[in-house]
């Protein structure tokens, strides 16, 4: 079952919903790689909404804000950057567990070298 991601592109007055199919909808099975894929796919969904039909960019997990919020019996993940925002969930998992997983993924993401 795909994960729905709600996308809002800055400068528009509506949100759209996109499906992410390559991450399990059961968060109890997630590892850090799954969380990295979720973050990447959420950013790509935002880019596709902003640039329909364009070539997908290389994704580096930098340059955006994220927050894990409690919601009903789970959590919601929000990403925000200059071009807009993406939200996914709710996921039936503990807020501190998802936060820790995201922190590990963000720490291990290779940083770009500037010359």
C-alpha cells in the first residue's frame, strides 16, 4: 500500500496528494534506509509538483527543515523548504523513534564538497 504525501508548492493556493510506493506503509518494519528513502521520495514529490515533466534532480538531504509531530495515535512527518512543503502520515510509531532515525540518516548523508 502506498504512502500518501500531501504537497503544497509555494505560490499556489492548493495542495495535491502524491503516492510513494517504494517504502512499506508499515513503519514497524522501517530501518534507517527506509527513512532515507521516505525523505528522498517526499522531496522528489515536491520537485515533481513544482516542475511537472522535468528531469528528477539529484537529492541531497540538506537545505530543508523537518519536524515529526504527534497526531492521533501516531506521528506525521513534515518537510519544508523554499519551494514548498510535504507532509506524510500519520504513521503508527513513536515520535522519538522516528526522530532518532531521521537524525541518523541526516548525519550519515554524504555532504557535498565545495571547491
